């Protein structure tokens, strides 16, 4: 066991007028995760510390937060790999509910706006909708998203303009846009083609760096942009032919 | 089966893609590439091939006898101004959230940008080299 120093941004809207920093020293193994250190704070030092976590194994995406200046999952980051004091803040760009918990209402509104589900016009076949491994590979990368919000809240375009649909929603749209079984492209592209859609991306790559699942987020966004351009070109050719 | 088709038709007719944001994004990429060639060419001619000391009124007047360099400069001017103005428009959209602020900023941007572009175009198009220039 070693001493681990943490500097955590605390904010209780019922009591504080502004967020404040508090430092804690806890006992933990170097091979423990940041989440274990947060648990040590909550269980042995200050029970009022609030943060989200569920599976604690990098699958559910509940404990995304800014750790030493970068959006990370607290359950995937080892203490030995970090400089101390470990600085922990809530993700930026959302209102803070309490301490490390942010209000994700708008995040999920944007997620729902791109219709993140299979849209198929044809009646379902007797067995399953078949797909070749190659067709599946086309959108494999974006199926890995766990909706933790690390990408969207690391995006300077989103910080500046909260109307921007954000990388996470675009990743979700990408997952269905490039699915050979899906037929909802027109509906999703209409949402993504708005001023608040994919065009707000400045290819800053913060999202790609932040993604705890290693998704090539910026690449996915550019693929959706190119898809929109291809559709527009196709549309203008069809219009000219008519 | 009936449910699935009813669900799909409920979404209504999709609007065609296209529009200002899409084409301005395409324009930024195309003009960016063209400007890279044009501006680098300009830099090489004006600063590497010719010395800055050698560039004077006569030098410009000689270049502007024909239409090639005029067209080159005109293209570079228009592309650079529209590229820059569109970039600023997008930044203003990001950072200004009140509709009134946006409108005022947009009018100022288009007014000043348009005036500067017009001034540049007039200078390139109207300029008449004196008849003595180009005579050896």
C-alpha cells in the first residue's frame, strides 16, 4: 500500500456558489485504478463525494471524467501510470449536478436525434437479415461505443457551441449509416446535414484521443461528411437528369 | 410486417441533402488546396525568384500587360477572401449564441469583407499599365 494524492473538484449546487478543489490522501496499491482511489475517498474519508460508476470494468461507460486533463474512464486508468496529485474533474461542457456527476440530458437527446436503431423498410425475412463479414467490418469500429460521453465533452467545437450534435451521436449514426441492412440513411443524414450537424467538426482529434474504446472517432465523422457530399452529388445528378 | 412498413412511412419524406453548410465545407477543402498552390507560387515568384527590392511599380505594370497574372491574382484574391470570410462565419456561429449578436456580426463581416474584396477586384481589373511599360 502506498499514499496516493488526489485533487478533486467538488461542487454542491445546494451549498456552493462555485466549484472548489479539495485534496485527499488515500491508501492504495499502485496497480489499483483511479476508481479504487475514488472509492477509498468516498468510503473512508468523505462520504459526500458524488460520482457515477456501475460495472467498474470499462464496459458501461458510467465513470467517464477528466483525469489529469484528459477525459478517461476512472475504472480503466491505473494509479501507477499517473502523475500525482491525480487531478479529477467532471467532464466539460455539461452542467454539473454534483461533484463529478454531470447532466447528460442533452447528450442523450442528441443521441436519440440521429435515430440510433435499425431502420428497415422491407418486411423482416423468415430467418435473420444476412450480412457478410466484410459488410459487418465496414461499421465494426463504431459498434464499440459505450456512450460514456468522453468524446463529446473533449470537443472544443462542442464546448463553444452546445447545439453541435457532437462526436458520440455521429459515431452512433455512423454505426447504422454504414450497416448494409439499414435503410434509414436519408432520415439520419437530414439531421447530420444541419448547421448543428457534422459540419461543426474541425478535425481537432480530441475525441479520438479521449475515446476509452479506441474508436477512430474523427475518421468516422469524416466518413459521414463524405457520405453526405456523395449523396448531394448524386442528388444534383438526379435533378439534372429529370 | 405491417408494423414495420407503417413505422417507416411514419417518418415522412426525407429532404434532399445539399445546402449551404455542405457546399461551404466542400468549398473550404477545394479552395484550401488551390490556395496552397497559388499562394506558394506567389511566394516563390515574389520572394525567391525575384528579390523584394526588384518589385516596384514597373514590375507590377509589366506583369499586368497580359491577363494571365491578373487572372492568377484575381483567383487568389477571391478564393482567399471567401475562404477566410467563411472560416470567420463558422467561428462566429460557434461563439455567438444570441440571434441579434449573430446578425450584427454577420453584417459587419460581409460588409467589411465584401468591401475589401471589391476594392481588390477593382485594383486588379481596372489597372491600366502606362504605354511606356514593356517597351525595351
